C-alpha cells in the first residue's frame, strides 16, 4: 500500500491545461487519513477539518458492497469502495477504489490501489 499512495501523489501533481493541480492540496492531504474500516461518520470527522460544509453521501449498494463518500463543496466530492462488516456497519474496504469528482470541469479521477511484488524500487512499473 505504501507504494500505491506514493503513486497517487506523483500522478496527483500532474496539471491540466488551466495550470491547476489534478488533485487539490486539501483533498490530497485528507485521502491518506481515510483508512479501511472507517464509517461514514469517521470519514466526515476527517473531512470537515478541511471542508467545513462537507456532507456524507452513500452511493449505491448491492448485497454487502457499495460506496461511501462526501460532497466536499460545490465543486468536489468523492466516493470510496465500502462493504458491510461483521457488525452490520458500512465501512471503507481494504485497498478501496476511490473516485474524486470535479463537478465544475465534469471530470472524474479514479484512484486504484496497485501492489507490485518486490522491494518497490527495483520492480516499480515506472522509474
């Protein structure tokens, strides 16, 4: 997972034509704080420190899997893969897929965990 997060920050620093970061710094800073097993309320407790008006959103569910997320402001929201745990709570899944939505530019950024074998440096897909 350590390498996956590193890759996220590298790709997030890419810029669009508007010379704007692909992923705004406040979102980039809060995503690593969202951990597997967190509930919607725990996610919101992390998010409101950067986005005071954040609102929880629950995405579609099928069986025991679905998505949790937040509307951060008028421009950005995110969802993260989740499941129902043994206690019946909806929680963030391990190695969860994350979607960041930029409603102003009609863009969706998909962050997918990728774990490669080895020590990371010698076997990383991009050097």
